[in-house]
C-alpha cells in the first residue's frame, strides 16, 4: 500500500514541536510492508487541509492525518476532512459518552452521574466527526480519531497517535520487506556496488551515513528471495559489520 502522511499544526511549522509523529508512523508503516510516498506538514488552515486530503485520497492507497482534532479554536482538521468528502460533522452517542467520561475522570468526578452542565465543557466540539466515518475511541486521551474511506485521522499527541494507530495497524500490512546491513566503508566507497545491486536484483538499496557505524545499507523489495539474494551478494562485495 502506498501511504501519504499529513501533519497539521502551526506549532510544528514554527519549530515549537518536533514532528516525531511522522517519523514514527513512517517507520511503523514501512515495517508492516507499506510504502510511504509523501510526508507533508501544513498549518491549521481548513481549506488547505481539505484540498490536500481530497487530492491525496485519490492519489494514494491511504492517507494518515495527525493533529488538529479537538474542540479548540485552531482544531479544524475534522471540518477539513468532512469538506474533502462533502460531508457534515455529526456526534455519535458512543463517542460523546466516551469524551464526557474522559473529562469527568480528568476532574475526579463520577462519570456515571456527571453531566455536561456540571463540567461547563462543550463535549460535542470534541466528539464531532465527519458523517459516515468510523470512530476510533481514544484509549490514551480525550479526542477520538476516525477513518473516512481511505483517510485515517489521529490527534497530534504522540502517545495518542501510537495508541490509535495500533487499532488499525493491520490495515496497512503489505508485501514490502527490508533488510539492513552496516559497513565500515564510507558512503562514497560503495556507490558503484549499490548501483550494481540495484541493476542485478529487483530491489532498491538505500545508503545512509551512520555516525556510529559508518554507513547503513537498506535493501527493500516485494520479493523476499530477491532481497535475500541481494543481501548475500552485497556481503560478498563489501565489508559488512556484523557486530
């Protein structure tokens, strides 16, 4: 599956928050055999988010959006995703009950008896999701995630992203496999060998400088046998660090 990751947030673009979500998601997706084709960060602009989601939903097998879900003034992601599919927002009773209970627990109140009036909290603003979406109840926080067609939306808190992704991770299983090698040779010394490996085998080979172990080679393909053969061949051509 080809996947695009869209990170939403003025704070990310300002450098106030590190975009650890995109890095973590890309690693998880790659490990599951999917291919990440795009990673983009955009500000909290409803129209821009909607346009990007609409375009990417057509271009890729799946789109993952993180950030901008919730009930604060700059949380526009749910509205934008609804716009992208020409939907409205709706509040599901199950989602609403979960948000209400979560807020009550935050304030040490009885979730079985507390009311929205007791909390002075706009529950619907936090529970609203695009019509027809599949709600993802958040086990680590307040705001739910959702899935609408091939678009997956998570709040921006890293622990919540990870918990919600776990609920849908199996939907990203793919055929891509990878193996990693390390060599003490500098990157410039293996350029020709890497190029020949790509030509000989139906694989891609990435070369990445590594500060601790000199150079990292990542062999990726959809045929496990081809990946194994390429790794074996590379081991015969260059020095491999087995430590």
